[in-house]
C-alpha cells in the first residue's frame, strides 16, 4: 500500500515545486510520511501522510478516487487534513487549530505534526540562509501571523508530547519565531 501511495503522490504532484525552491514537491510528502513512520507503524496513517496534499493541491484528485485506491480510512484522513481553499488564510488556519484542539483523532494529529514538522524544518533551513525575506514566498507574508499559526500548533498537538518529533517541532518553532514569541 505504501508503494502505491508513493507512486500515486508522485504522479499527482508531477511538475509541482516547493514554494520558493527548485525542489520537486514530492520531497515534502515523502518527508511527511517518513516523520509519521517515526511516530506510528500504522500503514494507513503513513499512507495518508504521503497523500496528505493530493486533494488540496492536485487537479483532478478526489476523495472518491482515494477511497477506491486506498480505502475509506486513508481517504478520510487525507480529506480531514485538506484545507478549504475558498476560505481566507486566517480562516483556514484557525479552522485547523480548532480542529486539532477539539476534534482530531490521534491519527490526524500525527499527520498534522508530521506535516508541520516538515514545514518548520524547511523554514528553519531557509530562514538561516535568507532571513525575513523568506516570508515573501508565501501568500501570507506577515511573519507575526505565520508565527501565530506555528505557535498555536504547540498546544493543539501537545497530546503527542511523548514523541521526539513533537519536541523537535517546539524547538524549531522557538528558533524561527523567537523574536515574536516574547
């Protein structure tokens, strides 16, 4: 199943690049799946981590297609991780925070932590290279708002504080957003 998920994600993300880089986008879901595999051995959660952006970011990929290919649990996990792009950045991020705080299952939190950890690792690397110019590559260019979102994930994901991945996430958020966390 994981091999099929890797192939599916690679095909769905073909031609996409990571924002502000020349890296093929597939590098991100591969890292997210690897992080999830460090937290759980649940293959469906790991596959959902690999596929987490395909509904949201890839033309023509549907819930039904994922359900047929990978089953209803994987499709549901991917759908719950997908943002509604018709909403504003602030609305989408607030919805994610609320969902993770009040509704999300452990499995959903694992996928979210894996995604956010991969993102903050990338942000830290690029922040060290280019500083605050980094924020210009995003739709939301305000570092304070980005910091609000990443900092808000810390209590939302605190039920995973048993994992080294959670502690790495907290440390990296503090490193990247130290000037606005005071």
